[in-house]
């Protein structure tokens, strides 16, 4: 079986690259051999190396909520464990049960239980071998990743953004407004509990397996993780944001506010830095939409109306106008010409 913990670490490094951190430097500071981690399928990290990796990633990105933001961007498709979940699941409830049983592949520090009642279901993350109040920095980062990932994956299973009923931490997180933005619910304090609950209406909804195929396609298309070309020099901000938007566009194009928060800068500063590179955020968003529109149309697997919705357009006419502006042709005529 694939080493999922190693793949999780590689995705953490890839996200750090998006935040303009050298993966080689991050590994060196954390006592890791970058080449072995990148090339050896059997490579595993010690607990101390994980602690160092979380601490140094947060320090180098100047982001105390690095884990929360990493979880906001992460996809199960990137961890390679989606196949087993969707092949044995037909509904959200079944998929969550499968995902809970596979969390040990990512970490042995946490177990996940899923319980449901008449009105709601609750996903509880239980620390393995930790006393209440024993929350190291790396453990808090890991819990933030997992809680944010739960929401992201429900989004992906249903192809829509879901809102939790409650999110509970055993302490009051710093910067609760940012937690509320990412988790779509302000965390509540409850001693001894990491949990997230949802309306029971989601439980029996059928999962949309085709959306995971789309996620994997986008991840392959970007290929922006840890490559030799990225080891020696920093990427331009416009490239990092373009790649981030592309990899996460299966739920639509993220807003400027969300991207700025994930990159730990203000929207105004983000716009200013992009302006210095000769582009605007809207330029990048349109470039991603254009690239995806052309790809979807050339594949012949999607109707024009569906592509319009996938790209976040409320009206087909708006997508048609935008596509004509990009290519000089309507999407219908473009699709007929290439297929």
C-alpha cells in the first residue's frame, strides 16, 4: 500500500512552495533529507521530524494558522486514498465511515468516529494517548488540517459548499474570525472535544464520484508541487496564485478575500503585489477560467451549460461573452470545431 504519510508530507511541502518557501530549506531545518523524502516511496518521518516540520513551516510562512490554511487547500485526491472510499461508498454517510477508518494511514495520533442522530451527525477527532490540555503546536496544526479537510471533502462529495452546525475545540482558538472564515462556523469551546457536526440531511445524499476524477485531473494539470525547477528560486506570486486557483477550482474560483487570507496577507497587499508583477487578481482568475474552459470543451466530456456552471458563471450568456472575449469564438462553435 502507498505510504500515505509520506504523500501527506509531500503535499505539505508543496503547499509551502505555494507560500514561497523552499522545500529544501524547510526539510533541512526540520532534520529531513529532501531527496530521500521526494524519491523513496518507503520513507517515513519520526515524531520529532513531524514536530519540526509543522513548527518550521509556520515560522517560514509567518503563519501561525499554517495547518488551518493547509487543510483549506488540501484534497483527499492529493493523498491518493480516494479510490477506496468512493468504490465502496454510495452516500456521504458511507464515505465518511470509510474515511474515518483510513485516517490511520495519515496519522496514528488521531482516530475519527462518526455518530448520527435524527437531526445531525457528528465527526469527532480523538487524540491517541494524550491527556486533556496536552496540545502541542504540531498536534494543534494537525487537528486544524483534519477539521478543515472534513469540510473540504464534504464539499467535494456533494459538489457544493456545506456549512457545519457546530465546530468544537477544547480551547478557544486564536483568531476566531479566520477559523470562522475557513470552517464556516465560529468554533465553540468544549473541554476535551475536537468535533464538527452537520445537518442529517447531508447523510444520505449520493456522492459525486466524477468530481474526484476532476480533482485528480486538476492536480495533474498543475504539477506545481516539488520539482527541480522550484528548488533553487522563488516563484513569482502570480504563478503561485494561478497554480493554487487551478488546483482548487473544482469548487469554483476562489475569491480574492479567501486567497489573500490563505496566503496570510490582506486583500489590498495581495492586489498591490500582483500589480507590481503587472497583473490583477481578476486577470489570474480569468486565465484559469480560460484554461479550464478550453480543456473541458476539447475533452468533449461536458456540455457547454455544465462547463459554465463548473467555472462559476450563474448565466450561460455570461460565460459565452467571456469565452468570445478570450478566443473570438462562442463555446458552442469552439467545441464543434475541435471535436
